[in-house]
């Protein structure tokens, strides 16, 4: 039992170090494609893989850790005004990432020991990215619904009369789709050999 706990702690430490590097080093965990919009997030891949390997409960806390680091970076290293306005809000910074860490573990657990396990990894990766994007859009809409103009004029050529959630879906949806495709493709490629290594040790 103690050996198993040590192994889990070691794996968690390695993934936490990777996440910190992705968060702090420019263009590794957050790749900026459109200068005025939030960066495309590749950290979801790390979170999805960890959640699949370690389970939904561990994924929940790893997502919480991701959210806290994102909140800290929003204050310490703000990059663009939209990210600053969004992710200095603790709810927007943390809640989507907690669910993005929790759900991949649930999906992988559901498909575990079935002939569709590889499909489960693909879905888990896609869901991690989409959950993060969708919840950021929904929570931002709720927090800015009384003053959408303060955010809209930083998002590009949008009219303040348009529904905020539609504007956010248009502005951030492209990033979300890219993240989902990337994470869905790479997650099973990483998870399968890592599971083999974990079983051997």
C-alpha cells in the first residue's frame, strides 16, 4: 500500500511540474494565435492524461491546482486584456478547470476494460478541452451580463447589441475546437504507453 501511495505521489509531482512549466513558460501551455484573444490551451492535455491515469478524484484536485495557477498567472503575468478581465475572477479561473480535471477520469473509468477503451481516451481528451471552453464562456456571460460592453469592445468587431454568450462563443469557440481536436488526438497516444509503464512498476 505504501509503495502504491509513493508511486501516485511521484506521478502527481511529475505532472504538477509539467503543468507549472506549461503555465509559466510562454507558448508551451498557452499558445497565442490571435493576439487580442486568450491563448489556445494545451494544458488540458496534461490534465486529461493525469485524470485518466489517476482517476476522477485525483483529476478533480489536479484541475483545482491548474485553476489556482491560472488565477495566480492572471495577476502576476497578464498577457492580454481579455485574459486579465476573465481569469482574475476566481470562479472563471478555477471552476472550469476543476470540471476539466474531473470529467476525463469519469469517462475513462466508464470505458475501462471494454473494447472501446481507446475511444474513451479520445472522448476524455475532447471533453476536457470542451468543458474548459464551454464553462469559461457560460461563466463569463453570467459575470458580465450586466455590463457586456466592458468586455465586448476588447473582443474585436462585435456590436454591443449582440448577445454576450453568442459573441463569446464566436470569439472563443475557434480556440475551443482546436484544443478539443488536439487533446482528443494526443491523449490516447500518451495514455496507452504510460499505462503499460505504470503496470510494470
